[in-house]
C-alpha cells in the first residue's frame, strides 16, 4: 500500500507542476469588461507579463509591461514566487524519479531511496506553498481594488488562471504529503536497516556441576563402608 501511495503522490506532484507551468503564461489572470455601444465594448485581460485588449470585432492587441521596476511590488513578488515554485517542482520531479521504490537505478538501498522520496515530497510542498501564496496575493489585490470605491482605475475580476493555479498548488501539496508519509513505511521495511542492528546472543548461565571433591564423606570412606 505504501508503494501505491508513494507513486500516487509522485503523479500528483507531476500534475501540479504541469498545471503551474500552464498557469504562469496564461493570459487571463485578471479580466475586465468595459461596456459601451457596439463599437466601444471591449475586454481587457492581463497576466504577470503583458496586458491585452479585445474589441467587439474580435481584434486583440497586446503589449508587454515596459519596465520591471515600474511594476507594482506584488506583481514582481508573484513573478518570483511562481518561478520559484516551478523550479522547486522540477527538482522534486527529478528526485522523485530516483527515490521511487518502483524504479531501479543502480544498487541504491531502500532507506536512501526513501530519503530521496521524502526530500521530493518536501520540495513539492514548498512549490505548492509558493504557488498558493503568489495566486492568493494577486487575487487579494484584485479584490481590494474592486471593492474600493475610491479607486479610479480599471476594476478587474478574478480570471480563470487563478483558479487553475490554486488547483495546481493544492495538487502539489497533496502529492508532497503522500511522498513524505510513505517514507516512514519504507524505512521500516528496509532489510538493510534491520541488518544494521548488532546481533546479541542470549546469555545462558550454566549452573556449576557438583564436584565430588566437595563431599568429604566420599573422600574418607570407601563405598563398602555404607553397605
């Protein structure tokens, strides 16, 4: 059962990494619709890298953010967290392939493979947390501007990319928990770990045999003396 949990956790982490990779370049992090007549109605959508606008005729125009230093602090922070999450996910994927008990690479002991699997699980949890913080941070700023009556700029709503990112982060965290939980079971089943304990033979105390020299009666008299 522990092997199945470990394998299931690995595939959850890999799926979470794939979804995080799809979330990062997705264009619909936040969406706003400007209503007007047939000519002026358009949709504005943005992500961490560029902003796009689509008019009622279906014509889209996109432009990248001109300067990274001119961006808001939360956008720069979300960029860094998402890239960190993907890098941690790739490292966890590599260690997970080596640490899975269903894979055979060289003559690696089961205890060492369990440690690698646990490390991959911890990295998956960190990747999921980084993605969760980035998505939630971005969503909080959207909702603050949307419900602020004094905000004069364009008010956006949550885009579908945020929901995809939340799901990806949750899958990465669950996969990491499954990998870490299977590490304890693997260490108990490791025959090499059992062989590491020294063998102690049970000490048996033998009672001393009765000595004929201790009986002074047999030393002084012969056997015929008692007949």
